[in-house]
DNA sequence: ACAAAAGTGTTGAACGTACACCCATGC
DNA sequence: GCATGGGTGTACGTTCAACACTTTTGT
C-alpha cells in the first residue's frame, strides 16, 4: 500500500512479562536467546507482530507458543520505543504482562526449541535489551493494581484458602499483613464464595476453601462499589 | 537493515489527547483532516513516528507542531493496534495524553495549515478512526489518576486559588465536592505553597493564591507519603 | 502430647462526611 | 446595601491498626 509513507519504518514486537506464583514465591518466565544479539542471554518471551493480528492477539499467541497456557490474565503494560533499545535496528515493543498460577495450569516452560525457565524475582540473570526496565515497570504495575483491582486471584488456583490469599498479597506487595485484619477485610468485600470445603492432605488443621466470585464482583462494581486491598 | 524481518510491517503513529482547562470547562484539541480517509473530519492530532526519535519525542514534536506548547505534562496512554483501525493499511498508534492550562500558555490552535479547534468534552463532533475510543480511555485515565497523583495542577495556572483547584477536581471527576472538607484536605497535604498573594480584578473578595510545591512533593514521596485527592 | 496452622474480637486513633454561618470586597 | 464568593469548625460514623489466645487436626 503506497498511501501512507514509503519511508523506512520501525519494526513492532510484543514482549510478555509472565508472572507465576507457587509455593516458592513469585517467578517470571524467561527464554534463552538462540540468536544475536545477546545470544545465549535471557530475555522476555516475545516476537514480531504480524500484519493480520492485533497487539492483544500477538501477545496471546506468543504466550501460547512460549508457555502453552491460554485463557490467562493478559494486559498491555506500556510501549517502549527508545531509538536504540535494539542494537540491530529500530524496534518498538509493546509490552504485556500476564498472571498465571503454576498449580492449575501445568505451564510448559517452552513448546518451541528455545530453552526457557522460571526465575525467582530476586534471583534474576542479566536481561537482554531493555528488558530489565520492562520487568521493573511490570512489577510496579502489578503492585499498584493488585490493591484496587481483583487481579491477584489470577495468581492463585481456583480454590484457595485465606492463608494463600494473604500470602499472595504479601508476596506481591513485599510486606507482611496482619492476619485478623486481612481476613476481616477480605471477607467483608463480599466477593469470596465459601465453598464449604477444606484443604486435603495437609499435616495440620485444614483451612476452608474459597473461590473468587466474578459475577458478584461485576454486580458490586455496577452498583458503584470499590474493591480495595 | 536486513537483520530483522523483510516482511511487510505496520506503520507506527502517535496520537495526542490534549486536555485544556479554562473558565468554560475541560476541552480537547482536535484537528480537521485535510486528506482521505475521513477528509474534513475531526481527529486527534498525531503523525508518524520517525526513525530517529523515540515515542515520547514523537509525541512532543506533534504536540509542539499542532499547538505551539512545550514543557507540558505528557504521558503515554495506551497503544492501539486493531488490524483494521485504519482503513488504508495497518497502523499501530501509540496514544498519549497531555494536560495544559489555557491561561498560562497561549495555545496556538495550529501552526501548520490544518484547521484546529478546542471542543467542549460534552459537545464533540464524530471522530475519525477509533479516536473516540482513545479519547474515552484518556478521560478514564485522567479521572483515575488525578486522585492519587498531583497531575491536576498541570491544568491550572502557576498561581491558583483553592476555589480554582476545587473546580478543577469537580470538573475532572464529574461530581461536586464539599468546600470545607476539600480545603482542609488540600491544605493538610502540605504541598501547597501559600504565596501571600491574592487575586486581582475580581468583583468580590479576593482569594489567596497558592502554588504547587513540586520539591516538597518529591520530598514527601521519598518519605513514603501518599498523595490522595 | 506436640507441632502447625486455623480461626476469632476489642479498643483507640485517624480519617471522611455532613453541615451553616459570618466576612471581605467591588459595584 | 447588596451580591458574590472567601473563609472557617464541630460532631458523628466509619475505617484502619495494633494486638494474643484458643481450637483443630495430623503425626
């Protein structure tokens, strides 16, 4: 198409910061690059946006290709467009972040040829390109958003105990919370469905299990309610 | 450069939602298109990202070209990449929003050939492309952010009265606020510098003037303080 | 019986909300 | 003197923060 401009134009990619939570804490998925630049280095999974797909679709496709997961929380983070962020040529990347729980979804670290691995957030290798900046912004977004939007549930299995919920908040926010106050607040929001079930195979008193009630949440939002903490 | 990919690639533009506040309320700046598609229609100011400039730089440049302003608040909003959002070809646009006050800066509606005009937010023409969607998201972002970040000051002149400050919040948030509570809260934050000056040329008792103290704000943030309303 | 985590209430402080009148100034 | 907006305080209810012990269950 000649209508627009015939000048050189930037390439556009998507990159995904994939957060996963398990018993060890919060992790992110990195892939090992098999080509220059940064060959052998670790980077966020990502790739070029194709002409026939939207940005969201491109991010979902990459996520699927790299991890095998689908139907997970995925949201655009920010677009990075510094001129020299890629040493080869001009590349603008639209960054996304995803939240998955590592228990429910059996996340395949990689379905394509490249090595991939989960890294603890406090034990990361050096990242390629400006991916450390992207990761940092993703962490800030997650910390900021988890407090006023019910996205934290995406990091937990479908059924969870209040202890697990609290632990998730403590890990994401990076500080400890008071148990009694947390339970009071969490239950008072009215979006936790008591499943009348308890944990199994634990070597101590079993905790009640809850589920996040999406419909109730939507209803409350419609009535002008504000989720917080 | 042949390193990356030789396939067709999307074009990348920036578009700016420019909010301006004056006595009539909150307005945005639109330009009238002088080419197909949507020739003669109103659209957000914007243009192609050049190879030698970052996204922020591209947005600043467009802003300058369209309005003559510089040194204003400008922040990335979201990137829109639906496949058919531009009927000609694949165009991904990185949207920004800017906040200016229409008193301090004498905003030139346009320095290039195209017509441009300020529109009241509740009296807008139909917009080209998906610009109504972009505008809507910008409004939501502004409403959400003004409450926990001191960006509202960007819509006011350097020196302002508490009444002006309250009016700005009322306009942005779309609801009225209690005068005494607002003043108490605003002053208690400790980021308003009392200039020991009063309004001039008003036909009633003159109000004290204040200035937003950026340094004090930075200091408080460093000490772990949270701006809110 | 002991280890481990589940579960539960109260109090004081801080904050948000609702509300009405007098004051200063310009015309 | 009147119209316009400037400026101020209090009381109540709600929410947040701090804090420790008993119960249940598995080993």
